[in-house]
């Protein structure tokens, strides 16, 4: 399995909805290896409660289930949420279903049986929607908007300076420790010198705009995004 795909998906959460227990267990096991958190539900009522509780980044739902359908679930979600991505699974390719889901802003429509190839193709499409929108989830409540150079959560929004935005983009895209030398070469202005005091002041001010403990200092080497950031 593509390691790069796994690394990217590990930043997101998913809710999987399927009434058939065997299928649900099999797909859930795969998703648990890919996503930061995986939640599952056997019907729309249970799924909607878990959606409200966890606010997942992605919902994967079957259409036909006892009681309300997967389409009913997504219509409920779309009443107040246009951002959560949705993948529909169905054993049917009827035009009626396709017309109903056309306005629900889906990432993908998977025709059952769900093979690993079909699932991974849909998950790659999910990631592409985030790349296209230039939105990166720093944690469960904080996001970084590449295009606007803005970091925000549910109650706050911070505009980033050019250096701050470039540094955060570097940390995200490289997904590894960034050395002091790289910081100086890639984000510092050519007409200024990155003294130790200037760097410390830069990091101190930048951290005021970030989730707690999101940037970790590796003494004497550089900085990286922490895996232990507060949610």
C-alpha cells in the first residue's frame, strides 16, 4: 500500500456507515490502519449521532439500509455542513440514485463489491479535494488555509506573516524535521540575517497563533510538527 497515502490519511478522521456486519467489520479494519480515528455505525440514526459527536472529516456510507437511507443521512449533514467529504457505496447504479446524490457534493460513488482498489481510489480522490482547496487540518479543531495564509479554529482566526506561512507550508509538505539551516535558506529574507535571537522571537510570536505544542523544537537541530499536539 502507498506509504505516502497512509501518511496523508493519518491526519484525518472517518465515519463508516454500513448495515451488513461482515462488510462493516472488514472495511472498518482497513480504515483503522489508514485514518487517525475511525468510527462506524450500522444505521442512519446511529451514524448521525456519531457525526454530531465526532465531526469526522470523511463519511463513507451505504445507500440502502433499514429505515432511513444513506442519502437521508447526507441530506441531514448538508443542512448545516458543506465541508465534510462524502463517499457513497451502493450495489446499485440506478439513474434514480445517481440523480439524488448529484447535489450532495460527493467525492466518489463506489459500486459494490468494495475492493481495496476501489476504496483506495476513492480515498485518493478524498485527499485531492483537500489539496485542491488548500486546507490542512492541524488537529481536530484547527485548520490552515494555504491560499489565505490564515490559521483558524471554531472561535479564533489568525493572519500569518509571509515567513510564518512559508514555514508552516514547509513543515507540512516536508513532513519531517526542518533544520535551522533550511529555515534560513528557504524562509528568511535575503537581506536579513537569521540570528539566534531573531529565530527565537519568530518562533515565540508564531506559537501564539498555533494550537498548543504543535511545533516541537529538537534542541540544536531545528523544528518539526509534533504528533502530540493538543486537540
